[in-house]
């Protein structure tokens, strides 16, 4: 069998099997995503303890909760792009160093303003790391498993938040809120040291820069993946295996009958992310204010993230096979009902029922995070899909910032019951926005029309 690489044979080697070396690379990406998720929601489950430690009103926590999301938005936009210039390996390590060091330093602050600054810095690293590690994990996966691997790495983010909530409930009473940030900083720094020695560079990045050193690196990586020896020749560097696609102009999202769809998609992302981050960022604080033992409050984050993961697994299987718009109708109806039910029940202190409703929120408010990705694919033709995705996620991030920012004001002004009633408002608006989305386009196959 001739294994001499031709222009397409890098992907042929990667696709031929799932080698232990590929599993190892994906595991590293999964672990980093785990601590990315851990650090992202650290303020949510340490928030009640920080309020007590600094003797603050609940709404004073809003800037700190917003800071990380602002940093993540900027980091995803700018640090993520460094992957094409510096390489994914180097960019990922820079991002890990930024968020791990800033998270670790948070444990030693003496003023809330310092936490704000450090959360912005940590957010830069977290936002930059996520797209890079997803791309790296996908690139080293055989083609038939790319979707499964990407979903698995994405689910590491809520899994990390879930682990953080469990740790917070166990160790906050013993070692204080600072211990969460020490753990969230030290372990990623240790992983960074390991990655420095073992994490390979992107094969596509190396192939586009055919220096002698890069040629040797490609040969070394492919021989670790392949069951048979690989012999490189110059053809492998003749052209990139991935065709660069120029992004469409923003105006193209409002042409050819897409204007109503774009308004609907942007509105759905924006208002759903308002609701989701109102819930994620403030849930432990709301429950503590409603009378739940502070030691138990972090379990709210555990519950909603665990439920999100449980619901995400079947959703990831069924979403490509069903009408995305119709499932979104059902999700938003469920989310609105859950928000109202939480508003009615929160004052009763019936915690078993409240936590059951919180778990349902993982589907009715959080599940849209998966469905919305399919919504964009289903709503736009291929030539504008990348631009549509970028702008839709951007609108979602603005919603996340607003949702985290207004939570403290809503809680202080309307109390716990009013907070959950208010949570239903962006969900209703998002549901209305879905109505604006009429056509679904599929990458292959026929056009499906939603009514």
C-alpha cells in the first residue's frame, strides 16, 4: 500500500482510524475546556460568599459577573484569530496562561474592583481558548467523528461548571471562596506545562508553512497517528487541504429574502442569552437570598449544568433530524412555564420542587444553546452561513452581557419571585422572534419550510 502523501493525504491519515495519539490530543482539549467552564462560572457559585466577605449588596456583584463575559467576547474576537497567525498550539497556550494566572490571582485580591479587572483578563483568555481548542480537537478527529468530538468538548464547558459547583459546596465552608480560584488557576497552569511538551501544532497550519522544521513535525505527527510508516514528499505542501472561504458581507444577511430571518435569528440569540445568563450568573445568589443554606446554594449551578448535559446528549442526536423551529417553539414554551413556576414556588422554600424546576430550566432555557446552532445552519444558504453564525453569536454575547448586568438590579428591585417572572420576558420575546424565521436550508437535500 502506497502511503506516500499527496495533497489530500494528511486528512486521509487522520481519517483512517482513531489512534491513541488522537485520543490523547482530544483529551487534553477536553480537560482545558473543563477548566474553561469551571473558571467561566466561578463567580456565579462563589458570588454569595464574595458578597458576605466584602459586605456588599447583591447588585454590587453585577459588574463582576459581567466582566468575564465582556472579556470572553473580546477574547473570542481577537485572541481566537491569533490561531491563524501564531498557530493553534501557541495561541492556546497563551490563552490558558492568561486565564489561569488571572484566576489564580483572584484568590489574593482585597477589593471588588480588583476582581472585576482580573475577571476581564481571565475572560480574554477563556474566550480566546474555546474556538482554538475546538478547532484543534476537530482537526485531529477522523471525519466521521468530528461532530461527536466537537459536541463532547463543548459539553466539557458545562461539566466544568458542574464540577466547580460541587467543589464550591464542599470546600467553601472549609477554605473560603479563594480556594475555588486557586484550584481554577493551579490545575490549568499544570496542564499548560504538560501541553508545552506534548501538544502538537495544527497539521494544516504546518502544511501551509513548509519549512524543514515543519515538514519534520508533520512526518512525526502522522507517524504517531498512522498504523503504518508515513513517508512525506513535497506534494503534501503543494496546497492547503482546506479551502479558505471569504466571509460574506453583512449586507448579504438582509438580501434575497433573508432580512426577516436575520432579525429573527439575531433576536432569538440575543433574548435567549439574556435569559440564560440571568439564570446562570445569579441563581446561587437568588436561592441564598430566598433562604437556602449558603452551603447548598452552589448545587443550583450543579443542577442546571448537569441537566443541560443530560438533555444535550439526545438533543445533539435528534436536532439534525427534526424541524429546528418547531423544537424551539417547544423549548421556549417549556422555559416560560419553568420561569413562572419558579416565581410562584421560590417563596415556599420547597427546595426539592425548586431544584426539579431548575433542572428543567437546563432544557427549557439552556437547551436552546444547542438548538440555536442548528437554527443558523437551517436558516441560511451555505454561502452566507459563516457570516450569519458569527453575527448571531455576537448578538448572543451582547445578550449575555446584558443578562448578567441587569440581574442584580432586578433582584434588588423585585425580589426573588419578581426575578423569575422577569426571566420569562426575554423568553417570550425570543419565542416571538422564532416566528419570523420561515425557511430552513440544509447543507444537502431539499429545502424544508416551517409554518
